[in-house]
C-alpha cells in the first residue's frame, strides 16, 4: 500500500523524480533508498522498493525518519544487467505551512503558464524551489537575516510571495527561452522568436520593484526589532496582499512561449 502524504503523525515521507535517461534506457526492477546524518557522506541503505508492472516507485515513508536526515536514491536494473545507477536527489513532501504558501502561489500564476505544454505543469516541488529561492533573495539583502518559511514575518509575506513567483516562473522557463530562433528569406522578410528579451524585461522590472521594498522592510526589522522606521510610508499595503502592480508585471510572462 502506497504511503500517503497526509500522514503527519510519525516518520517522514520522501519523494523523487525518475530521470528521463533512466525512464528511456533502463528496465528498472527496484529503487534503493539511502539515508545519512551528513549531507556529503555516511549513507546507508534503509529500504529497497520493487517496481511492480513497470511502475517505478517515486516515494517512500521512513517510519523512523525526520527532516534532519539526508536521503538519496538509486535505480537498479533488472537481470541480467542488475546494475545500480548513481545517486539521485530526493525531496520532502510539503508540510502544512509550505502547502499554504504553495496554494497562494498556485492561485497567483496565470492558468496559461500552469498548463503550458512546452514546459509541462508546475509541481509542488517547483513551487517549493521558488519559495526557497525567494526566501534566500530576501535574506541576502543587508542587513542579512536568517528567516525560514516557518518564522517569516506574516506582515511581510506579500514580498516573499512576489519574489517566489518570480523565481518559480523563471526556473521553469529558462530552458525554454534558450530555444529562440530567427528566420529570414532572401527577399528581406525576417521573423524573430525572442522570448529571452521578454524574460529579461519582466525579470528586471520585478527585481527593481522588489528591491526598494525589501530595503525598507529590512530597515523596519533592524535594531533588535524596534520599529524605528514604522512611520516611513511604504508604497504597499502591509496586509499581506500582493499589489496589483506586481501582478501586472508578472503577467508579462504570459506572452513568453507564444
């Protein structure tokens, strides 16, 4: 019976994606799950999951695990080869707080992007990547901070959502933008498919917009949490709502790939 990501009472559920080269070139018989206390070494085999009816396992619940551990998986081909692949990364299912952020991101991204057949549908893992990149983007602004998704100030969540949207979309569209092309005929007719410039324009506008807000927020959070700059009129509502101007800039991405 497959584990369920809704079971939060004990252990931890990990998941992974099957690489394209494994899907296309391997007859996978099983998946080995490894665990370690350290990122760079000390991994031990804790479970072997068999592929049933050509369905390669993509998740496992470690009843004695937690997020403090590091997990890797390998793929094992059927006999007579019986060879084991190199290590591949895993990820944790979102916790309730991460699911809340993901829900907000899903409702903010235009449907055209979420159903684009060129890049495929956005997964929860894609949203988590965007969230963590957005969090690092915020923390790296001086003065440096060390917020996590669990303790990020609720009154400033709109800025985290905005930067997460930017990174979520960009990380999925970067491979697509590299396929731009130019076509010309001897008669002088030229056609250019340039999604890269649209990308750059949208990214620059969003980054410029958020930079000024993050600077003010960092000032507001400084000096031992004393609200010494609370009277500075911020150009955004602090109610946690993403400004319409930000969403208008993000809508530039809807034209990419057409």
